[in-house]
C-alpha cells in the first residue's frame, strides 16, 4: 500500500518515508505508536518496497527508490533496518527528476516516470538482477506533458500526467 512519498509494506509491517532526503523506516507492530527503525542516507523522492519470497532474494525486503535529483533508479536492501545498503543503481538518459515508479507484477521490470523532463515518457529497467539493474529504454506518446504517477494492475499500466490526463497501457508485452 502506498501514497505519495509514504509506503507501507504490509508483508513486513514497516512504513517507509521517502521525502526528498534519506529513506526512513518505522516499525508498525503497534500502529498507534510507530517506532523509528532505521535510516538509509541516500537521496529519495518515492519508494516501493517488496518482500521477496522466492529465488536469490528470498526473505529479503527490497526498496525500489526513485532518487529525485539523482536521475536514476536505486535499489536498496532494507531487510536489516540498522544496516540498509545499496544493492544497485542505474541512471537513465536525459534525466531531470526521478519521481515515481512501479515494479511489474513478475518483479522483472521497473517503470519510472521523470517529473521534470517535460516529456511524456516512462523509462524501463530490467531488475531481474537487483545488484545490476539495466536501463532498457523508454516509451511515451511524444507530447510535452509532465509525468506524475504510475500504477500497475492486472497487466495494465496506469499513468497520470499533470496536463494530459490519464493514459492506460496494455503491458502484456512489458517492453512494448
């Protein structure tokens, strides 16, 4: 579950704040009184956190960070809140402000929107190897519009732009 700059990983019971500075984690075991759990000092603007249940990263809690002015996707292992660490990072061309993005349902591709590049485009990253994410390219409709938020649901990507409304993309072929 997530709202702008706040993400709750319901599987782990932790809340994450990504507010233009460090990533801050809070333990929600007592939701009426969240407790500070840890901090990662990198640049953040927005975050999606998932717990892997299978494969190489089984049992690990991983944060996909849209890094604001860093103009890149940053991947952080947040499993141990007292020792969160950078797993991987990948810039994208002509970045202005890495604003927000979403992981595909199969956790293989991360879709990222840049809020300040004045182009409607979404950058795609192969995140099958979290320590070595790869920029795959981007897509858009060519208009001068500012991306805002991206959501993934049932094989569709929903993208909201400030001035051109909502776009819905069929993602059955996630790279096209």
